[in-house]
């Protein structure tokens, strides 16, 4: 099992980095005005997100919100992903990083 912990960005509110075995493996964003290359941000609708990624997203049920989803865009080589959490309507947080770390629900193991 990799040993992990988080570091919060001192200058950017709502940004944290997951460190495992001394390497940054994931970036989490839960506040701010950050956007993906496709223009998706916290507050984007699920419909906007699906359209931005041409429906290439894998949709998984949220572990803690019965209405929510995880919208996951994996890389072609399956080594990394973008994961957008929703409340069933809008994006509430996003993270990107290496698999499988990016999909850990509870953060570090």
C-alpha cells in the first residue's frame, strides 16, 4: 500500500495535492474559478459536462450523495483520469491524477 498524505496550496484556496510515496499523484479542487481545458468548472451542469467531453465520460454513482455522480474521463492509456463529482445536477468538485489514486473516494488509503 502506498503511504499518502495531502498538502493544501498556500496561495490557491480550494486546491490540495495528494502525495503518495513522495510523489504528487492527484490534484483536488473544491473551490475557486478553475476550469478544465474544455471549460468545465465547479458549477457546470452535468449536461454541459457531458457535451464538453462528447459523452466519453464513465458515469458512476456517488458514494455519499444518492443523487450525485462521478463523471470520469480516463486517459487513452488508462494511467490517469479527470474525475468530476456532482450532486446530480452540477459539478461540486474535481480532481485529476494518476490511476487508481484519482478514484479513491476517501483520499489517501
